[in-house]
């Protein structure tokens, strides 16, 4: 019988994220949270003699979001470059979960062909005592699981 031991759950603080932009690897040490998902596209399939509608997967859409401390010009410079040249910048992201306490092991996920949806250009907030942060949404074209969790 399998059981879940509390130490085997994954701490979201234990890991890293890297972006490969124009051939340069950038460690995203300023990221607070990052999440990526795939939403499957489906077509409805109706058939005579069946009361329930079937569903056929026909594709997928990759989207993601990051919340980061407002201190790096990295993404603002990418949007400025696009504005100045008309050439959009696509990049790859590697996200690693690496909680040494968990028996699940390390997971590394590669997001391929990431492209920014929106970037905060400037920000002030006189109503908050917290450090400034920003939300950055993106899409991606493909993905791979480089290293899956191993135990579960």
C-alpha cells in the first residue's frame, strides 16, 4: 500500500528557473512564482445512438505566468527591442523543482519558444510597504519533461 509522507511533498521554494535568451543563459533569481500549463483543445463528437457527447483532443495551448521582483530590466529590454526593430524575441525556460528532503527527486521542465504577452514598463506604489513586484504572462510553443519526478 502506498502512503504519502509529509516530507515527500514538494516545497515551492526549492528550485531554480533559467531563461535562454539570444544564446545567453539567465538565472531568474528574481522570480517569486512561476507556473506553466497546457490547455488541451477538444472537438465535440456526436454520434447517433449515443446520448453523451464524446470529445477528441485536437491540439493544445501553452501559457504561463511569472511574478517577479521589480528590479530587472531583462523583460523590459526584450519588449523595447521588439518595439524598436519589429523582431520579436522567443526564448526557452527551464524550471527545476529540487527539494532535497523529498523522496520524489528532482523534476526539470523545458518550455520551448516562450514569448511575452505583457511587461510592466514602470511602477510606483506609495500605498505598500512590500517590495515592488510585477506579473509577466507568456505563451510557449512546446515543452519537454527533461527529468521527471522518480519515486511516485
